[in-house]
């Protein structure tokens, strides 16, 4: 299932700067969540495994089953919405996983995704949004309930956490202009590719061509690129969100979904 990936150049340098002990694995199969049997194989490749868990009361009863599983005792790596490169600190040393769906992608893009994972590992922030929201997630879930189904609420919560991480990582990425120019170029290019989709996002939502969850995913992914976001997601691109975290996200959800209901 896993084969260790060799790094060099700017990507290796970023790992050394932000997450020097992290192992990187290419995976044989795509996944949203690594099957338990395969996840257990990691025990042979790392020093220790310490599965994450969370109090049951953090997870609303009608939340997706995978979220209940993540909160439980089972060793769970990867969740829907994690993207093509996944990281975990449930292993020592930490581990980054590259999904095979990236095969054929431009090398600078893959390098940037790897570098982004190392920066996020080094932030010492939670692995998933559930740990970020903690006991306030039921409030976020309840605020969205009049408008969204539980699976779409999960999608929006994932996006909100992505935005929170992006507020912290984008200054690091912007600073690569002089030190890691290839990664800086990939970061700029990815942001420029998002701009046409962002500029038409409000119209697409108004016409019903894009649902709220997909719009949130797109807009919040652009925070790390310092792109201009449309309302209501622009409110998540704020120093107050970086300072107050989950309480700010809950207030944003309450205002946003009250206006939509």
C-alpha cells in the first residue's frame, strides 16, 4: 500500500524547515479514508501510532458516519475533502501520503501540494476540522441545519477549516519568492487559475449552478492564495478568524445561514 517517496530540491528544503522528521509515502490506491487493515500496516513503517479520538458529544447524531468513526477509537487516516495529499500526526514521525490520482499532474503542482503539507504539519494545528471546532461543532452544525444536509454541512466545515489554515500558511508561501522560487511560482499559478472561477461564483450560486458546499470548498481553498473571495465567504478572510478560530466560524455560520433560510 505504501512506498517511501524520495524528495529533493525545494520540497526537501521545506520539509527540513517545517517538518524535518516527516515521512512521505506514495500510495498504491486512491482513498478518502485509508482502509483499517492498510492503515495498520503503517505500524511497521513508523516508530509509534497514536490514533486520534474525540468525545462523542462533539459529533451530532446525524453527522456522516465517517465523522463518527474518526471520533472513535479506530485508527482513521484521511477524510472526504482532504485532497490529493494527506498528512497525519497520529504517527511518530508524522506522515504525508500522496494519492495516485496525482500521477500525470505537473511536477510543480505536486511539489507545491507536498510543501503545503509540510507547512501544515509544522503549524501544530489539528488534523481535521472536528478537533478544530471541538465542542462548538454541534453549534456550527445546528446553524447550518435549516439550509444544508449533514453531508453538506460537513463539506462546509471542512472548507472553513481549510480557510483557517490558509490564513496562516499564505504568508509563508508568499515568502518563498526569494528562497524557494519554483514553489512560489506554483503557488502563484494555482491562485491565478482560481480567479476566473471565483469571479463567477456568486452568479453560479444565484443561478443554482453551484451548491453552497461546493462554493465554500472553492472559495476557502483560495484563502491560502490571498485571492479575493465573494460574499459570504469573504468574511472568513479576516484577521479576526485567525485570532478567534472556531467561535468566529460559528458566528459566521449563524449569520450566513440565517440570511439564507
